[in-house]
């Protein structure tokens, strides 16, 4: 065999070995392996892993403690969102729960060992090592703790991060005459902006045309000629005027919300406009303006300046007429959402992101919700309505806000719980959410 032939044979052998090695590497990352799919589809470029968690091998032999095993990877986006949750659980439940994180990209054999399909996957074990439950995908801290409760695993003794605060007896008895309290918002009625709706059961009194349109947007009855039941107060004379005949002077307050004054005719409205400025419009234009912004959950009319901005994962933007209704957009659409709300006392921003029907992140992490409740005639408690709900940056600001409103009753709850309450609603309940049914006085 000549030298040239030997070189050809050696070169061919090297090429064959290279091809075999490449095929084996490709097989390891085959798209039939869901863990590999997660790796290849990830857009993340940096690792985020829970730090200082127990070694999985030693954790498996630890006796007398329940164990939570999270199988994920450093670059998988839902896995990265799980990382701070695992750290909190490890710290908060030290000595009561073993928390284990396994990176299946670094240890691919572990995915086969635990027989997982996707990442992240969380597996719950009792103290004897028996598997109790497994969950696929992102799992919020609150949902994890609730699952342990459902599994009857006692993790008592850890310090709760959510302070208890409630008030079911008003700090001050509301002695205002009912005729002076707005049917919708429970605010004081300024006689000059009074709106009255005539019904068979009596008059419904509202503090402003805006509250009238909130009520109008919530009715389920036939609205044909509904405006004929309504009168507004002439801002100049103090006389009642049919809604359909009124002329409205509109302006804006310091927050950018509309200010509305009703007048009996265009002449008196024009005189007022010359003094205070603004624009004159009729009922049809006013109605269009007032109903142009609607809650993405309950469909009530709202002002953006008072509402929560909601960004749905498809990029669509809508509103929540209150913070709790904003969370309801996740239940109504079945999509992940991002909420931009303001602390109801300080005005500081609160940002909430959801993932798969759970809270994925809170900014700030100390943010909490006020669940305003009202006692019904039968003694039970129910939601006090959208005007009595809110997010707060901390429990302290929530308490201060409640102290400033002596008629408020309800309790502090976590934003996780507020979302969970919405996600439990049936399609029929969502469809009827915040609907009045018929116009009737209190």
C-alpha cells in the first residue's frame, strides 16, 4: 500500500468518527426530549439558579422532613422565576422543609430518574420519601404552601410574612341620611351635581353623571329609553332637568379626570363656560366619552386616571376599574397579564405580573391588597364593591388608608389570594361580575 493510499484511509476514518460523535450529540438534544426542547427554545442568556440549596443526593436521605424537589434549568424563563421562591421557602421553613433544586441541563440523567416531561416540575414528598403530588410549570409560593396544606403536611412554626389586619366593625357609625349618599360610590352627594333615576322601588340618587354612567354600564335590564327615567340637577338654578334635555359643561380636574356640570339650556351653560372655561356637549357625545373606557373584567365604565392599567400577554391593553377587577382579566381571558396600579394612599406604583393563573412577581414584594367587605342583611359578608378595593405597597400604608376612612370594613389579604379568588370563578360568575341586575334603591 503506497503512502498516498494510507493518508486517504486515515482521513476517511477520522471523518467517520467525527460523524458518529456529531450524531450522538444531536441525539442527546433530540426534540423528542421535552427538557431539551425547553433548552433550545430559551431566549435567556444568563443563568439564574437557587443558591445554597441542599445537595439533592444528601436531601434524599434526610429523614423526618417533607421535601420539595424543583427540577429546572438556569436559563429556562419559568425556572428563573422559581428561583427566588425556592430561596424564600428554604429560608422561611428551615428545619421544617427540605428544598432541593436540580438543574436537569447540567444533570440530564436526573430528568429520566424523576420521569419528568417538562421544566420546571415540582415534586412533593412526605417525610418518609413518598411522592404526594407533582406540578408542571411555574408554581407560586402561595400555591405551593396551599398545596402542602391540602396534602395535610404541617409546616407550622415558620414566621408568616403577611401580617393580619381586619376591621369588620366600622370605626365610626355612618349617620349620613341615605339620600345624601351616592348609590354607586358611597360618597357624599353634592346637590349641584345630583343625578336621580326613577324606578318602581323609589329614587336612586347618584353623586355625578360619571357615577350614573358606571351604573348604566352595569345594568342587565333592557336599556331602551332608559335615559327618560333620569333627571340631573341644573348647576345654575338647582332645579331638576330631564337628562335628555340637559347641556353639559365639561372640563378636567388636576388629575386629568372629567368634570361635569349639567345645565337646563345652552344659554346658561355658555355663560358658565365663559367664566370657567371648558367645552359644551350634548348627551350623545357625553355618553360616548363616558363609556369609551371599560373594565376588561366586568365591563364597567371607568376613568383611566382611577383605573388599573392591564397589559395582556398578547400586547392588548385594557383597564381594571379596581385592582381586584384588574386581576380578574387573567380569569376572563385565560392569559398572563401585567397590572400597573397605584398605592391608594401614597400613589406609589405597584406592578403585578401573572403566569399560568398565579402571581409571578410583585413590585414591591411587600405589596398587599385590601378586600373591602360589607355585611348583608342575613349577616353574611360579601364584597363591598369596586370602590372599596385596592393595592398598597405595604401593610403599613394599607392600615393608614383604612384609618383615614372610618366607614371601611374588610381585611388585608395577599395579592396571591386576590388572584386565586378570581381564578376560581366559573364562566357564569365572570359573566355576571359587578352587574347590578336592575336599578333599585338601597
